C-alpha cells in the first residue's frame, strides 16, 4: 500500500506540474499590464493639439483598412460605424473580406491552410483567422464592423505592429495594425493549425483556437523573445486611447447591436474572456481536488494503514496544508495509531 501511495503522489505531482506548465502562459497573462509596450499617451495627442508629434514619423503600416462580413450586404445598424471610418480615410484602400473573398484568398495564397479553414466548426473562426492572414500579407489596420472611427487612424501607422488591451487584462482581436510580413502576425498564422482544436465547449473552442485567448497566448510567448528588438516589437494601444478619452480613436457602437439573447451573452463572454478562463481553471482544479479526496476516502476504507498515512500524503501534495493548525497533530496521531496497529 505504501508503495502504491508513493506512486499516486508522484503521479499527482507530475500531473500538477504538467497542468501548471501548460497554463503558465495563461497565468502570466493575468499579471500582464502591457506597460512595457504601451503606446504612450504623449505619442497620441488630441487631433488638433499644438503638439504635432508624428508629422515626421516614419510610416510602417500601409493605408489599408480591412473589415469582414459574410457578404456585401452590411446590416443597417453597422453602416453608420462603417461609414464613419470610410469618411475619415478617403485616401486609404478599403477591403471588405466576405466569406467568398476570404476563401478564395486562402485557397490562392495559403493552400496549406484551406482544409483547416474550411473545417472550422463556427463561422466566427473563419472571420478571426482571415484577419490575421490579410494583416500578415498586405499589412494595414483591421477593424470589427462595430468599431466606429472618431478620428483618422494615421498616427497608428507609425508602429510596425500594434494590438489593443482590454480591461481588466488581456488583448483583443477587434482592432489590430501591422506592417506586411511582420514576424508577430507570421507567427500567428503559423500557429493557427496547431491551436485548431475542438474543446467541446463552443466558447472555449472559438476563444482558444482563433479568438482573443489564442492571440494573447501567442503574443505573450512572442513578447518574451522580441522585447528588446524594435523591429519585432508589438506595441499596445491602451483603453484610454482606444475608446475612453474624448479624442480616442474608436466610438462604441456595440450597445445597439448586441442587445438580444445569445449575441449579448457571447459579447459579454468576449469582453470577459480572461475571467471566464480563470473560472474554468478554478473549476478544473476543484474537480481534481475532489477526485483526490475521493481517493483518500476509498483507500481509507480499504485499509487502516492507509488511513494512518493519508494525512502525510495530503501534506506532501498540498504543502500549504501543513500550515493549518490541526494537521501536524493528525500526522503524529496517525503515526501512533500505526505503531499500535503494528503491535
Ligand atoms: C447576404 O446575406 C444575407 C443574410 O444571409 C442575405 O439576406 C442577403 O441577401 C445576402 N446578400 C447578398 C448580396 O447575397
């Protein structure tokens, strides 16, 4: 029995180590405040302010605005935000990626990806994937249709790549900019196949295969390598400049469009994806703990010896338990009982 228990503990530690290792990037994401790569507010002053920074800055991102919709018929409610962006960027190229155009593009430029692309179980996953591919290929700025523009995006062209931070933590994929062939977006498209998995829960499948969670994990891993290299660096547009300040870049049109049933829930989940992820992890760890407790109860019923040793086992798997007042007494008491059993 003692040997079995030891094996069980070792197995536990290995499983635990694998879980922590697997989730490490996610855990570090929780504590990522983006401050190292944030675009400084002073670099993005109000449009008509005296400070004319940026006028002589280099332009890395081409003047292309990318958006996606299933076909050319954009619903009434999104024509207002769409038009607000078109009006402010008359000298930009505009590309609307419909389902048909997206598939043609992948088939022609990235045939190795077509099978994955076609087999995504939810249309939103194709809408997620295509934006990474077009940014990697043409460069430009991608915007969700419900992000209306409040000022020209030209100041954002002087970074090689940027993503936007969400509150309280993490990044999103609804507004992104990149120079063509930027190493970050190349890495993103190279990882899509690997991350394409069915996680049974649709929300998790979408978020972790193509959505913001996938993008955040790739970004976090990428950052560790690229942090000092200015050509590789991905800058972060902070919430103030995204939509909080009066002269922020984007206006919020989301209120009107997401107000019914499912869409509302999915939108909420999209905004709080990190919270949801943490809850899921918490649930998984709780289940694991329950499984362990169940094992203890079963093994305790089977043999009195096992009962004697189980508190020790608990202490080694859950080190923090040692701190609780009763447990050491329990360990000692159980040793005594074990001695008595032997006698
Ligand atoms: C676009 O899709 C919508 C919804 O499926 C449909 O009602 C509309 O007729 C389509 N428009 C075109 C031009 O195919």
